[in-house]
C-alpha cells in the first residue's frame, strides 16, 4: 500500500477524511442545539454559529469515546492507514480509566482535525479550479468568489497562481495533520502497563499450553518409539531360538502402538481449536490403571524391571489425587524410556507414599508425598546405545511436571549407575 511515492500521505489523508465523516453526527446535533438556543435560526447559514457548533461537538465526542470499542476501532484504522508500527499500539479494549481517557483524547483529536481537513478538502479544490480557469474562461472573470477575498476586477492571470497555492496549501495541511496524528497515535493508543501485563499473561498461558502439549507428545510418542525399537530388536534376536518370546514381543508392540495412537489422537484433539473432547478418546494414563501394562510392555522388550510398590497410608493407587497419579505415570514412563535408550541391565523401580516428613520434634502426618526412585546401570561402551550425559527434553519435561505439583525431580549419575528420583506432594487439589 505504501510502496508508491506519497502513498502513505494519501492514506493518512483518507484517514483524516474518515474522522471528519465520523464527526458529522455530533456536529449536526450541535447545529440543532445552537440554532434553537439562538432563537430558532438555521445555524448552517451563519459561519460563527457553525464554528460554535463545531467547538461544542468536541466535548460530546470526548464523552462518548469513554465507552464502547473506540480504541480497537481506532487502532485498526491507524495500523491500516497511518503506517504506525503495530507493536507501538495496544490491542483490545481499554482496561483502565486512564487508558480510556487517552483513547478519548485520540478520538477527539482525530475527529476534530479530520473535520477541518475534510472541510478544506471539500472547499479548496473547487475554488482552486475556478481560479486556475479564470484566464481561459471569460465568463469567470465577472464572477465574484465570495467574501471579497478575490474579485475578477484585478489581473486575471494572478488567479491561477492563487489557485495552485491553495491546492499546495491543502496538501501541506493534510500531510502535516496526518504526520502529527501518526506521531500522537503511539502516545494515546499505545499499550499501558496493564495492557503489557495482560499480554504477558496471555503469552505465558499460551506457552504453558504449548509446553504441556509438547510434554505429552514427547512422553507418549517418545516412549512408544523407544519401547517398540527395543522390542523389535529383541524379537529379531530371539526369532529362531524362542518363538514364544517373539510372540510376546509382537503382542507388546501391537499393544504399545495401539495405546500410543489413542494418546496421540487425544493430544492432537487439543490442538484443534474448538474441537470438543471425543467420548471415545483415550483417557489419560494413571498409576492405578496403566502402570502394570507399562511395566509389562517394557519387560517384553527384554529389559528386566523390578518394581516395588507401596501405596502406604493411601491404601491403593486409585486413591491418589488424579493429577498426581497422571503426572507420576508420565514421570515413570519417561524414566523407563530413558533407561531403554541409554541404560543396560535391570531397572529397579520403587514407588511409595510417605506418611509424613520427619522434623526435629515430630512427624507432619498431614503431609504426604509420593516418591519415585528408579536406578539402573549405564550402557556398556560397545552395546550400541547412546551414551547418557545429562537430561534431554524428556527429563526436563518430567522435572516440569514435578514442579507444577510443587515437587522436585533429580536425575543423574549415582554411584556406578544412574538414578532418577521424584517427590510429589499429595496434599494438593484433585484435578
């Protein structure tokens, strides 16, 4: 839109004329009021009364701009026509009276200045055309141009210069007014601290949703790929020697992929804006319903997993808060996936609920904590697995899951092997 020379100035001129058009209802209303107060005269026939009506219409403009979608409409027009960078303007309606006051000042400035430029745009070009045509149209030499400004009794060849000067003056006034409005727009329509805080909160919420979806995809799909790879490799090695093991591995692969497709479909459903939850979508896995299957599928890949489960005072994993059960399952899943990719030898998994935290004088029985500990030796240098250094995306995501519940997670070398330990408090809401 602004590639041609002067295109921006022309669009700013259009923006000013739009402001003049928006002022007309206010102006006509005050024309009626002024005419009635002046004794029932027609205010349009009097230049002083018309000027008074214009001045009195501005407070009315400012008052009405305190309500309604004035700022969003003004911002949209400024972005489209005035060439003001979008980051310098606020989005959405004003959230405070200070922001509404600034938007009201902008509305008044835009409409008031636009009315003046619009009036000049309507009056000056016809007058300039007449003046330019005076030397070549004889009849125009006998026409008075009003208010005694010019008469055709003088040198007719001076009139075109005056006409050209009027057009140039109009263009300069429009360009100057448009430039001033463009400079004032970021000041009066720019974001307030409240707007910046709201935008930051919105970005944080969006980022949290994206991180959550990334964690779900990584944990579900990443674990499935690791498990299926190990199960297929184990089945290939045992194909001739142990057909029964191969059948179990293939069954585990089938079960793993089926469950992962269901979880993937549920996560993708969240990505579709406005897609309601499907009644047949796979429910989120938990310790109570899915831990045994997870351990069985891991063992089917040839990895020995020794699991020690102690629900402690809660009695059963089904009694855990739902959100803690879901996040704990994902942490265990990521730990096993990490062990499959990088470790070798048996995995020792311990899940327990501690009744309280010991202090110097007593035990806090109101505080319960779910503790997950997983240890396994590292891979041998020549067994073809990736050397384990620090945590990648999966362990970072598991730490985020623990932190969301107010807990903690540590993973790293421990003695001659590798240890993952997570602690999740259980005195939160059941969500």
